[in-house]
C-alpha cells in the first residue's frame, strides 16, 4: 500500500505591500527582457551549472505534479546546428518563423 500523503509545511513570510509591488514590477521588467534564442554560443558551460539549472527547472509546478517534461543538454556543435535547423523548419511549416531566428 502507498505511503500516506505527508506534505511539507510551507514556511511563508508575508512582505510589506510596497515591497511586494516593487518586487512584482522588477520581476515583470526582467521577464519582459526574455527572448527565445537559437543562436548557440561556442563557449563551454560547466556541467555542474547545467545540472543546477535542470534541478531548478524540475521544480516548476505541473498539473497533478506529474512533471511531464524531459531535459536534454547538448554539447556537440553539429547536433546543436541540426536541432536549430529542425526547429526553424517546423516553425516555418507552422508559419511561426521569425526573421530573428538565427
């Protein structure tokens, strides 16, 4: 039989309203700078940094906590180029390709 559900209590601290507004505006401003980028850098990224990013991404909420995503880190430049081409082709077929895609 499955173990009983035992949630971890949320240690929640309420911030002053003016601080919440400031943080909300700063976060929106930061997020408005987000862009989808298909121009891959040749600069190496430490595996530990990638692992930490994936661990963080894996904490994102999902319906019924199913977490249906998979993450793949690609080092091979030729494979990166192939992925970029496939994404561009799929976007063009859907009429969603922007001239900004690399």
